[in-house]
C-alpha cells in the first residue's frame, strides 16, 4: 500500500491564509437569467394537487466536455442520474489557465471575466479560478459556485483525485466525491515525459494539491471509490469509502453480430499520455511478433497524437508495417472498432479503473493489461490476463497475449458476462442513488460491500 507522506503538513501554514484570502476577496456572484432558470421548487401545491419535482444534483468536474476517464465518468453519471429522475446541473471548473473564466496571472484582461457563466450550447456552467496557473488555486472554493451548489439537494464531485472536492466543500448540500487515485500516486507516471522547468513546476504543485485533497476528503459525506488500494488508504484515515466503480451501457457496447473477423490487437486511450506506457506496449508487440510471426497488427486508437519518442520507437523496432495509429476516433465508430479486435491491450503504469477495458469486455474482447490497482478490479484470469509490472514486461505480455489469442471464444463469452454482471449501468448506479437518498432522508444507504 502506498501512503500519502505526512511531510506535506508544512504546507498547511502557507495555504490556509491564501485559502481564506481568496474566499473573502471574490466579487459577488455572476448568474445570468438563463442560469437562474434552473432554480426549481422542491414540492408545492398547485390547484390543490401536490406536485413533486425532481431532486437536484450538482455535478462538479473539470473534464465534462473532454476525452479521458474523468470526462467519461462525469457524462455517464449525468445521463444515468437524469434517466433516474434527477435534475443534473453540471459545473465545469477551470483546469488550465486558458479555460473559460480562468483568471491568469499573465493575462490581466482575464481578470475582468465573470467567475461563473452559463454555456447554452454545452448545457453547463463554466467556473473560473483565480491565479489558475497554480494548480491548488483551481481547487479552492468560489463564492459563486458555493451559492449555486446550495440550491442543490446533493453535490457530486467527479475527479481523478479528491482535490476538486474542496471547491465544493463550503456548500450546505451533502457532498459526495468520486475518485480513482491520489495526486501523489498518479503524478510520477503522468509526468514521465516532462523535462526541465515543466517537470520542476509539476513537482512544486504536488504538495499543496495533496494538502487540498485531505481537506476535501474530510468534508465529504462519503467517497465513491473504484479499487482496493484507495479503500485501504481511506480506511487508514478513518474516511468512509463506498465501492462504486462507474458503469457502461452494455446495450450499446455489444459483441458484433454474426461471425466476427478478429483483425487486430487494439488499444484505446489518450495517445499523448505517458501514463499509458506506449513505449513498453511497442516493446511487447515486438516480442509478440518474435514468438508469433502471424500475430495480428497492433492498432493504437484515441484522442490526440503519439509523442515523437513513441513514433521514433515504432521505426527503431521496425514495426511500421504492423502498427496502425488512428487519432480522434469519432465516438460513433468506437463500438465497431472494438468489435473487430482479437484482444485489447492496456500497458498503463497506473489506472484507477480502466473503463476502456470494461467497454472491450462488453464487446466480447478479452483483455491483457498490466497489473494496476484499477485493472485488478476489472480483469480476471477467465476474461484475459494481468501482467506484473517488472523488467520482463515485454516477454510476459507477449506470452500472455499468445495464450489469450489461442483461447478464443471461451474468453470472449466470459468477458461479456463479467462486464454485464459487474459494470452495467443499472448495477453501477445503485450505490450512488442509495447514498443520495439516505443523505436527503429517503431510504437507507446500502453500505455497499467491497468485493472483487
């Protein structure tokens, strides 16, 4: 188990005054008329009849409109809660100094922008941040955001780490966090490709962001978690964690109809993200072709572009004829792309869960993945293989893949069955609904058990 080092305590004396100063100095809230139209009555009498309006959840995130795990989970929650009868208000907080509403230290003109504004086209609120170049400033409470969240029945924060929850911590509504990992756990693999000033800047931002994580966790009513490693860490802090990995629509992600043509080995993810381990994926594929010359081609799909070093490695390993790269795959093509795969690969250094692997399994595609806290929840021996993270990954990954390809239909059937039974939306949303209803005095919390 990895621990969050206690050495970060010293940042508390530095950050506490800054947090108070920012909170007290913000201007009055900006909410235009279109934003205010979402203020609903809870229950009222109309012409003698009792009319019960839907409950309201404030969904706070940074990546609602972007690709990646946080965006996928946020959109899944929004659509699923809406289908369950909840009114969902989405608040997208600034993640970069160039985001809508972000007040940049190097762009004085940005200081005049309203802190919060309604985006009619996207159907959400954009919420800025002061001094957005500093990571921890993006996690601080804003008076405008707090006022809007106070109008909700519950507040649900979705972030890779719990830090974003601090932005919602002053609301009077019950606060729930959804998290996959901790910043100190994820940061080393996410910044492997950075050099010089950028890498140093990332390291400087990590301690204060870690301090904010602790404040957010203690403000939450409960924390929805995805894997055992996070649960153990929360238990050590005396914080309640509810096992609630996000789900997928297993009526959308389905096996192909008729005899399937298994044409390639597939990987889906953000192509520029160093955490995904594309270098060792290519080394594993080179090894696979050595032991299995007839191996299917490797297809790398996802948003963005591969880094120059990964592109060079394809050439150095003489894999150009066998490796295809497809960037910015339209969402409508994803299911068909997965259905044509013989196996799904994930070579990440760290994963909170790995929803792309779940989607592959739902399409009847077996998964070979490196052993992480998240993939350990998703992948079992009857649906694919987990490979230890050791110096021999290329050989072991290639060997495991050859065995998975030979297993054929047995693994494909089991992969689909596990995805449906464990990660279907109807199953996955239940812990959220139970916790919300308990918080607002209706029903009882299921106290979801931890299970693998």
